C-alpha cells in the first residue's frame, strides 16, 4: 500500500475540501505554524517528502485491495464478487466509482489521492523558497523535484479522468471559485505538462539519473518519461479525434529523447526477470523509475498456491488473484514469429491454428502441446499446465504446475468466490518467485518492486507514433529493437508479414500487450486510448484441460464470463459526484452527460 509520509498541516492551503482532513496528519502538538516549518530543516524537507508520500507503491493496491488493474482488462480475470466483478458487471456510475475502498469516506480513492499529491507538490513549490533552514542548492533541487512530482500526479489524473485544469497555487480556505474551473482541451494540458517538464530538464538542476542511494527521487530521466507518456496519450485516438499528425510526431520525438539518454539500456533476455525482482538499491540499466517499497506480498495475493507441494509442508496462499486470460496467452507468438491462432467466432472458443504455428508445433488436439516453442516472454510471464515453477525455498524438488481438472493447481469452475485455483487455466508469474514459499513459512525470495517506467516503453512508443505518421521503416526499426531483445524474429520476417500501416499497427499493439502484460496500467490505458473496448472487453476466455487415463491432455477453450465494461462510459471515468456538484464548469466526459 502507499507509504504516506508525515503530512504537515498548513492552514493556508486547501484543494478539495472533502479530502483535506484525510490527507493530513497532525504533528504531535496538533498544529504548527508555517514560520516554524520554514525555520526547521526537517520540517522544510517534510514539504517535499509529503509530495512523494502520495505515490502508489503497489500495483495491486489501485483497483482495490490486492486487486491489480490488469483484472479490469481482458488480460486477466479475478474471481469473486468484488470490485472487478462490479466493474465488468457495468456498475460504474456517477455515484459508484467502483475503483474505490468502500470502508473509507469518501470511498473514492484515485481522484482525491492524485489531487492531494498535486496540492502537496504545490505546497513545496510555494513555501520552500521561503525556508531559511536549507541551502540554496537544496532549495533549487527540491523545488525542481516537486515540479516533476506535480506532473506525475497530473499524468495519473489524465489517464483516468481525462483533461483537468492546471493548478499551480495551493487554494486558500476561503476560495470560492470552484465553478470557474473548466476542463481544458487535452492538448492544452498536455502541452502545459510538457512545458513544465522541459523547463526543469533544461534548467540542469536535476541529474540525468539519481545514484542508487537516491533512486526513489525524481531526475531528468523520469521527467523525460512522464513527458513522453503524456504526449503519446495526447496523440492517441481517444484524445486526438482529428488524428493530428503533429501530435504523433511530438510523441515520437519525446520517446527518442528518452532513448537518447546514455544512462539507460535494455537488459538481455537472460536478465529480464531482474526488471521486477531484486533489491531496490541494485541499479538495473532499463529501469527509469520504480516503487521503493517491497511488493513481495503479491506472491500471496496474485500468484500460485505452492501449499500443494508434495514434498514439504508449505503454507497455502490467500488468493490466486489475477489469472491470465486465454486472449493474453494467444498474443504470445511462436518462436518463428507466427501468432498461434485466429478466432472463428465471436466467443473465441472456435479457432484456426495459423500455418506458421502449425509449422512450429502448436496443437490443441488431444495429446498436443499449445505451450511449446513460444516467445521467451511467455515463460517468464505465464504459468501454464505442466510448467516447472522451480524449487521452493529450502527444498530440493521443483513445483510442477498442474492446471488440468483435478491437478494440484487445477482448473476451478466456480468464479463467484475467492479462489486459490485458477479459473482460466493460467497463473501470473512475471513479478512472482517460487522462493517466496518454503516449509513452515520460511522464505528466501528477493524483493519485488513495481516498475513505473522502463526503457522498452519508449521504443514501442516511438514505433507506434512513427507508424501513425507513415514512417513504416522507422517504426519497424524501433519495434525490432524490442523483438530482437525477446529473441523473436524481425517483424518483416514473421509469417504473413504485410508492409502496411494497418498490419504494423496491429503488431505494435500486440507487442505492447505482450511486453507490458501484468505490470500495471498499460493494458487498461491502451484499451481506452485506442478506443477498442468494444472489440476487446465483452468477455474473457480460458483453457479447461482434462487428463485422460492414457495421460494425454485434452483442451477446451471456455468462455469464463460476459462483460459489460465496454461502453463509452468506460473510456474516461466520471468526476466524483460531490465534486462535480461543486465544480459545474468541469463538465463530465461526453458519455456521462
């Protein structure tokens, strides 16, 4: 969960009043005046620390407790009648944000949390210039960091709620101009964020990359990354209805600025797991920014139950959580670059195996194997039937995944309850590790950290943006950097390649889905910015496997559940009702009016 630093009450600042008291913790004496903050080193530094304190630290703490955003997409399924069920049941409304924490008041989380982050950054920007307890260099550096953090929170608001007004002054408690706040054009707020970040970058105050001991603090690389992502969303169909080619070119150029930084480089496929597993203070060349809190608990909330290990007494897990969908599995190519199947019907339960996949050995016939000779990332991301998960801590024998009906990790047909067993036939593996589990509750795992930005994102952003402006050669070059790292053939060498914008667009989108699956908000954001919810979010399927008396496996694609989360109302979340009543100039997204 979020690690929230001690927040200092400043009586002259307030943003959205209903969230104020929740966001503030009083110092031991109950109140403290601003002059006592600005004449004390630690309290002055606390202004910046508070701005860092609103950053979410775990990817399974945004949608709901232990429920990743991935489960609100077609990438993964979460069993039981909690938030993901409500989301896909069409329950999102002006009075029910669904992404909420019902025991809190207000229950809404994202909207007040991100705005609180902006307010705390604004506090630091306004008051640090007045501190007499810090050096001039600290003052410049901390203000620059606060400006970047303000843009981070704005980026998060834009991803969920669309364009919102730029606010750079803490509101006075007597502020009455709520109705004067208006929703800007997306391009206007994106341009403002870009301008803000470029001013910080060009000032030279922040280092290109923070040293390992300060890796949680923002730097130029993070500023460039925020700018690039914001400009990509600005160019995307959801926010660029006229398909302004200039926006796509800006997005391509911004991605190139990140790529140009000598401090970053892609890791090899051999070291791919180190992107998600390892000590925070250990530098990884590809990582631009990641959470600093250990997320190892995700093994217990969104992984596989190792309690069925036959060779030692290991504790059972709480919940298997995000179970990868068959649709996601179908996105992983064969080693020859062929996609495995095409769908014959609207339910995805009838398929045709592609010729290239047949040539590589793909088969869903009884006794066949649909999991051999797949993209190397498949084996890092997904646990599938008969996969070797490795050896638990302080043990000697490997844990073999058995997702077939009746197997130790067998298929679960009941989707209405929390479960330790998959309802799709797959388990999430990407940021999980078998060493988290050992006899008697022992464990020997390394820390797990949620990655906010890594270099691969910007190669694929460049590929997407160049494809949209018609630079297919440049798009292929950028795309192939990621494909070749994954040991996959160049895109022009895959079976059925067509040198067209349409073909390349679909394969770039597929590459993003594979590269960033089970990492956080990527698929959630991509489905919306591409406006493809109506194509992708109507249902989800899995693979139900049975084992015959002869030991051969039979495969049945099965629809797990129909969804109602594909209408335009799910493209941009509505402003919470109580704030919408106060801010009549901030019109709701079109689908909500």
